[in-house]
C-alpha cells in the first residue's frame, strides 16, 4: 500500500524547521546584498562624469514634422559613424581611439524631434565637457548636410559635467536574495521530508506495516498524556489476552534502550504485561528469533524519528520469513510536542 502524503505532518515539520528557512533567507539576503554592494561601491571602477548638450534642428519649409523620417536611431547611428568620430577628433586636445569615443559619446532624440541631445561620459569632468563640445560641432556640421534639415544650432552647450550616480539597489538585491534563500530552503526541506522514512505517528505503523501501535512513549520514557497511559494498559491487556509467551524486542537498528526499556515497560504495566518477555534487539542479534519460534508472537519496539524506515522493513521481512507474527508496535523516543500538535483538532 502506497503511503499517502500527510499534509498536517508536513506543515508541522515545516513549522518546526521555520528557523532554518529564516536563516537561509537571512544568509542569502546578506550574500546577495553584500556582493552587490562590494561590486558596485567598495570595489567599484573609477567614477565617471557626464556632460550633456542639446542642438536645435530647423527643418526645411516643405517638411511636415509628422512625416519626418529622421528619428532617434538616425542620430545614434550618425554619432557612431566613422565620419562623425573623425570630425569630433579634430576638435579634441588629446589623442584617443575611435572605440574610446564611440563608448564615450551618444546622440539621440529624447522627446521632441527638433532637439538632439548629445551625452558624453568620461573619467574626468573636463574631458566629458570637451568630448561633448567636440560632438556638438561634428553633429552640427553633419546634420546640416541632411536634405530635410536647413540648420543645426547649438541650443545648450556643455559647460560642466556631473558625477554619475549609480542607482543603489542593495536593498532590492537583499530582498531578492532573501526570497531566493527562503524558496531554496523550502525546496530542500520538502526533499528532506519526502526522503525521510522515519516513523513519527502511531497511525504510521498501521498504514505502512499493517499492524497497530499499542503505545507511545516520549523521550523520557513516559506515556504521552493520560490517554496514552490508559490506552496503553488496555491495549496490552487485549493483545496479550490468552497468550502465554509474547516477546518484545527493538527492531530500530540503532543503539536503543534494548531490554532495559522493555523491562521498565513491563514493570509499569504490571499485571497487564503478564506473559511479556523482553528480548535483545533483533537487528543486532538476529539469532534471538530462535527463541521466538514457538511463541505467540512479538511486539516490536520502534524508535521514532530515527530515519530507520528501511532498516525496520528489513527486520519485518526477516520476521515474516521466520514465520513470527507481529502483534503490534510500541513507539519510543516520540516527540511529544509534535504528536500533541498533530492530534489537536483543526477548527476552521
């Protein structure tokens, strides 16, 4: 029988691990924000300065502005052309490559078809202004050669440059990192939950192994609540009724309490545990089953939350081959808080 997804147990698992999700979110937020800040501010390249100038276009009398084909792309292409770059270099006081100028200067129409904006970016304000002025003259000369343009006038000449300020997105990057960390942590926890074959609940033994859980005990070895205390005694009386020899043994495959817990349990149950025989854990002492051949059955001890599902299945398969009947299970080391929260009714 395929075990169904227990959504309530999944929710409790995620709530219990919520602190891990928050830690993952904080870690990724610090990582994303920190890397962005270091890259753009601490180890940022040398500051750049921007100078802007504008040129005013006067079109020919027979040109209708709504039909003007000279658009933003036209001026960008012109500013990037070899002829414009060479013309601009004639007006510079320093030597530089064509690629440097193409990277430094752009031209285009921002909104009005009559205003061409020239933008120059350089490592110093003086150089940015000089490049902008050089491009003013180059574009003025080349613009007047266009058929539809009568005159290109310098509307606002670049006289100063301002330092380019980068948009500080450290907070945004931190928030993005936090979301990524939370989602990544959630995916990991879902994978861990899906891969976890531990037994956490009494009902799991019935669904997974097809035998009931007789009693549950917390990490201190005590019944979980009054209900477990009373029901455990009654369950043992019913299971052991009419049976003279029933063994109880740990099948968890881990260093559990062994016969010590079984002896303590028998003492707690008193008369209800008559005929109960503690035995060594079967996984570490498989030869123990030889004593159980003629017994009425076995009650298995299972350590809760130990990630031991495959080991339990292996031992139960061994008991089946040995024709030893499993009468039920006793869960120990159960997380009391998780079990009580799980059993608490949900009110909508």
